[in-house]
């Protein structure tokens, strides 16, 4: 089978980023009058989730340093629902995979799946928070504000989600996911508000990234302003988020999926697939076939999101830890996302299979895009047809001209 030629391009996004993260965080602590809230000897919990947030070790270290400056003792709690196999040890491993360690941040990690019930929502949903957070003298709830991969609303991923499913651990995740999409879309914000109101939360820290996955906003928010401010920041995050350079594709190759790139392994906003009962599929981008090539080491075998692909490789399949993945997907109740697609021996066979199923399109004319993962889509490969559409655009830089795509001796793409 004749394969099309590919070119490597770079998308140029209009972006700004924070130049000095430590200084920005220091300014935010001053703005939120941290001296009045943090007193010497206090133990302060900092929430850290399982997402691949840019500069997260430095952000956590800078927050911890501001706490230390005021004579208090910072510590980290993993705030990630059922991730890490829903075990305390597994959640520490997830943090380590993100570079968040006691050495890199300068503060202790206290990991436990034990929670305390601190209230109920108006609908009677119990609200839990991590035992260590409950016992702390103060909590700083930190999270990235971004479009959610499961639904669309005015509150999606952010500080309130971290306060609810994050701090509430596996037990809170179960309590919300039992209600399906309604649980995380409609009930989650109120759970987060109750958790913040009924705990020793000092303030939230919202992080927003630009299209190059760079930190562009870090903002400390007073607890009673979190909901309103998060709505505003979400609008900014939508404007800043990256996308693929075309809307129509025959095949999208994702070199690596994983929890460190997206909670769904592949960001549904990037690939145009959600696959949750009761949620409308995105109108764009439109991809006929998605190939998932590999699983990140940082995912520790959790291949949730593999069900968003149509084809995968033996390499990825053999890395799956079914117990870890199934615990996560059953907790979420979005079972389609762990369905195993067609497994081929390698990338070459997967690509050829997708091309055979690409009805009425000659293989050399196929519209193919290859990305390293759904978090980093600035640099990517595109097939000749797409390249000819894009090469003259002002926001496209050609890194490598058209050439034959090469595979290694095992039939896998050479690293990007």
C-alpha cells in the first residue's frame, strides 16, 4: 500500500505567558491578604491533582514557599478522586509521575483515601473531604480552569471540581458519578461550594494555560468569589485553548495517550469525541478513525480513553493495567471509554487498516494528522493534501518539508 508523504509543521498561536511564576504567586498571596489568614505554626494543605499542568512542581513549590515565609507548615494532599487505582500509594505515584515530589516541592505529601463527611447539598448529596485536609488549619484549593472533556457548561474543570471530586477522593467520585453525567455537570459545582464553605479553605488558586501549554494566569481567589470568578476564567480558557489546524480528517494518529495529558487519556475537545450517554458529540473536528499508538508511563497502566480510539497497537495493549483502568472507568460510569478497539501489531499495520476502511479515498490522498498527544498539538505531522492547504497560512511554520513517513524495525513511527 502506498502511503502519503508527510510534512512537519508548527502552529503559531497568539499567546502570552507568565515570566516569573514565583513572583506572580507572591503577588497573589499579598493580594489575598495571606498574612491575615496564615499564622505561624499553622499546617496548610495544598491540593494537587492528577493532570499534566505546566510548571506544576514549580507552582506547588512557590505556594509552599509563601506559606513557609509566614511561619506555617505546608503539605500536599493528592486531590484526584479515584485516580492512581484509588489507593494512597497509587496517588503518590501519580504525583511523582508529574514531577511533584517532596524533594521538588520542599514539602511533605500526605496521602490517604480516608475522608470526612462535612455536609450535604440541597439535593442530599453527601460532601466529603480528605482526612488530612479536614485536620489541617487551612486549605489552599488549587486547580487548572479549562474546558471539561465530558460536558459543556458555565462551570467545568477548575477549583470547584478540585474541591469536590478532588478533595472528596474516591468516595465523592462515587457519590457523584452514580448520577452519570448529571452528577459531574449539574451537581459537582454545589458539592465544591459546600466543601469550601464547610472547611478551613483559605482561598483557591486558579491556573489557566495558553495554547502552547504555558502558564498564562495564576490567580488567588477568596472562597466566596470562586464560583463567579471561575465562570469568567473558563471563558478565557476557551479562547486560549489550542486546536488542530483542520476540522476534517480521515485519520488522526495520537502517538501517546495518558492521564497526564487529559483525564480522559485523550482530550475530547481536541479529537472531537466524547462518547458519554446523553451528551451531544462535538460538531468539530470530524475524524473518521483515531489511532492510539502508545500509553504514557505516567499513567501507570491506566488506559482510560482507549475507547475513544478505533484502532490501537499491541504495544499499548500490553501496557494496560486492567484493574487500575477499570476502577477509574467504573467509578466514572462512562464505560465506553475503556472499550478496547481493534489491536494491530504496530503503527504501520494500524495505519494501513484505517486506510483500507477509508472508503473511496486513495491512500495517498488521505487526510491524516499525527500528534504526539492531545496536550501538545503545536508541532505535528500532516499528510500532503492537508499540507498543501496549510503551508501558505501565516500561522503555520514548516519544520520539515514533505517526506516519506518512516517506521522503526518493529513497525512503529520514529519519535517526533
